[in-house]
C-alpha cells in the first residue's frame, strides 16, 4: 500500500474512532443508535414487502443542493430534517481497494 493510501486509511479510522467516542459519551446519541439497531430489518431480494400506509398527512419535501451537509441542514433548525450524504470526500465514486472509504458517511 502506498503512503497516500495508508494516510487516507488512517484518517478514515480516526474519523470512525472519533464518531464512536462521541456516540459513547452522549446519551441521546447512544439511545438513537440503539433504537436504530433494534428497529433494523433485513429483507432478501426475493421477499415481497408490503409497505404500510405512511402515517403523514403531507409528502416529504426533497431538496438537493451544493451546500455542505450541515450548512444545508442548519437552514432548517426549527424543523425535522433528515440528512443523507452519499458522498466520499476522499474518493468520489467509491473505493478501489479492499477496504472502504466510507468514513464520510460515518462522520456525520
């Protein structure tokens, strides 16, 4: 592995470790992660899934912007906001090695 790849890998590990520490030291985050894990379900691709009726009166508003993730989310401070970030700042388009560059998502 060349030096640049080793440095990037170490950076991703550092981001992951920092995220893990922040979750472990914040009861609200810990509770949210536990709830997320407890409510996960796995469906095989062959399984038919019957979706329940949405419990909402209004459809979601989806916005795509060029703003950084939290800059965009901060504009909606008084509202419920979901942030999806599929980007990888280190290797746009995905990894090309046997290990993942997914820490961009981990660091949210």
